[in-house]
C-alpha cells in the first residue's frame, strides 16, 4: 500500500495536479473525435500480429503519424521545461 501511495503521490503527479487546468484546456482544443479515432486505430493495430519495429517503421513513413508524434514530443518537452522551472523555485 505504501508503494502504491508513493507511486501516485510524487513530485511529478503533484505538478500535474496543480497544473491540471492548463493541461485540460490544452487537451480540449483537440477534437474529441480525434481521440476516439486514434484509440480505435491503435486497438486494431495492437492485434495485427506485427512486431513493434515493423509498426514503427510503417508509422514513421506516415505523415499523420509523424505529425502526431511531433505533437506528443513537443508536449513532453513543454512539460519537462515546466518541471525544471518548478524545481528551481
């Protein structure tokens, strides 16, 4: 139980909870149907029998997949920057 509590309540989760409004506002700008479509596509891919490497090679050739990956990486960069700034204070 102690390990579970420690995992759930750490600096990163506290940061996310304190900045939840900004995160939700950002995520709300993306159309809900895009979330549903991407989750459905991911579910279909998960059972196609291809290896992770095959899937990555395929997706890196796809412009939409690259655009989505770039979005996620930039979001991670922004969150990392915010975490670094919060550690300084």
